[in-house]
């Protein structure tokens, strides 16, 4: 696998040999190596060009190495890129490196740098820029919630739980699991607030909860993993009651640390309601032993 020094040399060398490319900007985690990069961290690169139409026609994917798969803007019919001022070459190489290369008109350079929270200018052929680095890490932290937001997150979680139960009663497993995903979204929000409490709301959270184990420890992390389930009815029911208890545990912790109150009787009432629905489901649909599942 090519090392970062080799990859950066290649990225810069391709641009230097192309007169149409006037500036090169690095975005993402590799613009700040202290943000936990590893061998799977992408190289998020933007080439700013004089002739946008010419650059879109160039086979950039042939210039960086042997590829496993290439995904360009022309391929993005299923999930199109909303920007008309950008053409994308996403390249995964056989050596496991990945470059996400965006081509943009040079006229968008300053606007791009204004919008990006983290960047490093690798090449500025025309010396257009005075500032060559920026790192506004606040966009990757979590804010302390207001009490009303905290209470709303709990209410939303409790409100969504019956949708899962209704889906299971009707044997609409996909419906149930889609709403179960919404429950996990609310749980993740609560866990982010707990991470914020642990770090005084001043640490990099990362995308998709990837730093959760680091900030909250193995026990909380392993308990969270248990919220995932299969498509079997009994296992979804078990996961529903597990995530209910786990969410209340985390929400109680967050509320206590932040000094926020909540009427927890609502949660107890909801759990009883869910048990009633599960009883109906078993007696009317499955014909199983209700008590053995409580």
C-alpha cells in the first residue's frame, strides 16, 4: 500500500503537470492528521481549474494508479451530486488507497474555502490566497442541549416505540425495523450528549459514533451494540425492550449531569403498553407463550 507521502506527491505532481489546474485543496481528516487518520482515511482533494468543461472530459482516474472501482458524477444517477459546479472522480485503488477528487472552476476557490471548516492548500500556482490552512473544529463537536431539546428527544423516543410494536403485531417487520432505526438515532443523540458531558462539550465526536468507545468506554459501547437485532419477531421484541431500558439509563444519566428533569413515569407507562401489545401479538398472531417472553 502506498504511504501518505507517496500519495500526496502523486496528487500534487498530477496537478503540477496540468496547466489547467491552478490550485489544489485538501479537505477532510487528512487536512488535520490529529483527527485520527488511518489507512482507510480518504484523500479528499479538490482541483480548481480554468476550463471546467475540459477537466470534466479528462480521464483523471488513469493518472493515480490501478483502480478497483471508479465512481464519477456521470455514474451518480441513483444518488446525484446536487452541485452543478463540481465534477467528481471517486477512486478506490487496488492497494486500498482512496482519492475523492472533485473538479471545480477556479472562480469557486474562495467560496469553497469559506464553506469548508477544515482545509489545507497544497498548491496555489497563481498566489491567489493569503490563508493556506483552516481548522474550525467546532463543527465536529457536540453542543450542550437545552432542557427543552433534552425532553423532546425523550418524548420522541417514547412516541416512536409503539410504531415498532405495531409493525411487529402486524408482522410488518420492515416497517418495525425502519422505526427501530429511528429509535437508535435518538439513542445516538443521547450518547453524543453523554460524550459531550465527558469532554465538557469540547472534543471531536467524529462521524457515525466512531469515537464512542474512546470517550464512553467498553461497557457503554458493548451495551450499545446489543441494540442491533435480526429480523426475527422475538428478537426484535427483545431488542425493543433492551433499547428502551438502555435509552432510559443513558437519558437519566445525561439529565442528572445537566440538572434537567423529566417525568419518568411516562417511560414506565410506555413499557407497560409495549408489553400489552406484545401479549396481543403473541396470543392473536403467534400463539406462543407470552409469559416466557416478558
